[in-house]
C-alpha cells in the first residue's frame, strides 16, 4: 500500500495553488494528531499572505513551537478564502481581511469564533472586533491593524494637509495617487467623501459625488501600495493615500504623513478558523499566543502593524515607526466589513466608469 501523504507533503506539491512549504521547527512529517494543543505536539498549518506577512509569521513560529510543542507550517499566498473553499481541511487557521472573514463565516467556510476561548478578548479594541461581527457572530480575531493616511511632500505642495477635505484642493490637481478598485484602499474614499461632504457615514451618494470631483486630482491609480509610495518618493506625485506607516521611512526625504483630524479607515489582520480545520485546539492556542502582550509587540515589529489590543505599550523605537497612536486607535471609523464586502462589486463598476480603469 502506498504511504499516506501528510498535509505537509500535500502543501509542498500544491505549487499550482501557490502553497508554501516553510518548516518552522523540527516536527515530524507524519500526519498530525487531531488532538493538537490538548494532547501536546502535532502540527498547525497556517495560511497567511506573502511578503512582509510571511516573514512576520516565520519570525513568530519558533516562539509558538517552544511554548506549545506544536510544529507550525506557514503556507503563504493569495486568494486565501477561495483556497479554503476548494481545499477544505488543509489549513487550521488563516489570516484574512475583514471583507473575506465575514463572507467566509456567512457561507460556512469559516466557523464563528468561540470568544470564550480567547483569553484576552476583552483587551481587543472593540472597533476592530465589532466590524467583523455579523448577526452577532465574530468571524475572526483581530491581531493587528493599519490605519489609512495621507503621505505628501509638504515643501513642494506648499501647504500642510490636516483634513481629508484637503485632497480636493486645486493645488493637488493631477498630483494625487490612490489605490485602484476593487482593492479596499481606494474604495475607502467613498466613506471619506460621505463623511466630509455628505450628511454622514452612510451618505454614499454624497461619497460618490465627491469621488467624481476628486478625479481631476488623481494622476495615478496603484494596485500595490509600494507603487504609490514609489511615485511619491520619485516626485511624480505630491500626495498619496495609503497605509500611513509607509510614509514613516521617507521622513528624511521631506515626506510627511498625516492621519487626518476627522478620523480614518483601516485595514484589519485577523486570524480565522476554517470550518474544516482538523486541529482547532491548536488554532485557538495560536490565536491566544498572538494576543499575548509580548507577542503583540513582536508581531508589530515584524509585521509593521499596530497591535489590536489596547493595553500594550510599544517600546519607543517601535512606536516611532508606526502612526497608530492610542489616539488614532480611538478615532477609527466604524466599518461594517460584511456590508462593505457586499458593496464592492457594484462600487468597482461605478469606480471604473469614473476613472476608466
């Protein structure tokens, strides 16, 4: 009889689906015990994004293995929700953004989070957890977040940006870059327009009118955030709406970063539990490990994102690299990630009519 392939082996040969193959630790290649954390040992298969997030998970892996005795297999890639739907049972825990976690829970791909098993749930910023709660059920556990901001060249622009409304000023005509739809970074500006020029957060028609009026100021639509930052650094544009922390390394080049006074949108990095996970005990142990105060600091350092918990104080050297101060955490705009996700297809079509993208 042919030997049974472990999940580690299956992931290694699944290159066509972008599966990863990092071994963090020295666990056995045999099929992991279904008891996972409760029995000690075993293997946890984690799905994450590539790039900086892949490296951040790798950096956390040895600490988790030492604390739990569980071997961590990091499987980085894109289109995670689709992968979980197509290959049930291969992943035990997965990083997802808010739109995907809420959709995955409602369609049964993910199980609702049992908050009684989250040891530090009360310390999570409720703005983050409320946004990924749908019909009273939590779709994921927020581990970190990144706030949206404006990075700009003040010397060349000639004025200080303090408000979202400044993006519509004549001085920025043809000098602005924003993220393209269907990525959420650009569509966030509908929320911004609704708040700044409309009657409130849900005045989407005012938001779209504002987007139409903003269009002459937009020179470049980027798909990858680093492309927008590169445009600004090269002098091709004077301002860019993106993850606020990306402007911090450019300070010495005369680039300033602001999270406007009205508050801001944000992206969330949540851990979710697939409904077909074969190691749910270990999945919850990993979630609790990531919420430990010391590990929140290390994750912030490696992932360049702010901790989701409100009782963690970052060391000065790390805090200086992030724009998400406690005041910013308090100013995050409420986002219903499920409702936002439902809007994205129609909003993308409307966006493309405006920008021709």
